[in-house]
C-alpha cells in the first residue's frame, strides 16, 4: 500500500531526474555558445570585408587622381615664368598638366604630397590664367584637398629608363626631360577589428606620355 502511494506522488516514476536536467542544460549551453560563435564570426567576416573594400577604394581613388593628370605632365626649357618644371621628391611632387575644367587656360600646376599627420595624400591645383600667368610653383600647397585618406605610408620614385631615383628636378637641368616612369607606393589601413588593424601596401607604375 505504502509503495503504491509513493509511486503515485512521484508520477509513476516518470519525473525528470537531476542527471537529465544537467544534460539538458549542457545541450542548451552548447547551442547558445554555437549560435554566439557563428554570429561573432559573421560580424568579423563582415567587418573584414568592409575594411578590405575601404582599403582598395582609397588606394584606387588616390592612384586614379594622380594618374589622370600625371600621364600628361609637361616641361620645357624656357626662361622666367614660362619655364615648366617637374619637381619630385620622396613624398611629394609638382608638375604642370592640362586641366579641362572651366574657362581660361587649359593648364594647371599640380602639387601632390603626403600629410603624415592627417594620414592622407593631398593635392593642390592652381590654374594658369590671367590672374596667375606663370608656371612657377608657389611655396607650400595652397588650397590642398584630400585625394586619399587612411594612408599610413606614401613613397615616390622616378625613372628615366635605367634606374630609380628618389628625386627628379628639371629646374637645374640644361636639357630638361621628364621621368619616363613614376612609381607610387602607398599603404592603406582601416579601423581595428578585434584589436587588429587591416593594412595593405599597393604599388603602381605610371608612365608619362
């Protein structure tokens, strides 16, 4: 009689045991942990893809702007303000090239340089017109605009066909000639993802026509 009473109170021996509860809890924790891991990995992949896309976009934008005008750079051996020079250094260069926007002259003085503080490559453009009728470069880079940002390194080198040089200046050349090739190396970066910053270095050769 007593045995039957206890069996009825316990549900006929069909209750949940402590072992079953522990196993269920472990399975639940594993499922939650798996879901969190999958979600975290998805976020990391999305962040990495976005960072990589931004890096390639900035590199392409910087190269594209410089190449657009550098390929048509000019120089001559005239005297005074009509002398057109090309000045290139490791992190900056100046040149004169056709500029098709707006009225007046179709030529402009371009300045390209690396602003390490802003982590950006900047460009300055000065139109050659009635208000500024000569080709002499001004001091500094007035009115500079950002050509590419998120850049941690920028380097230029110049070649006349046989070797590479860190500088090229036609100002002191008796017979001024442009470099045949300009090599641009830049390193772009994006924000940190899980404490790691995405970074990639690109190199481009630009031939001056």
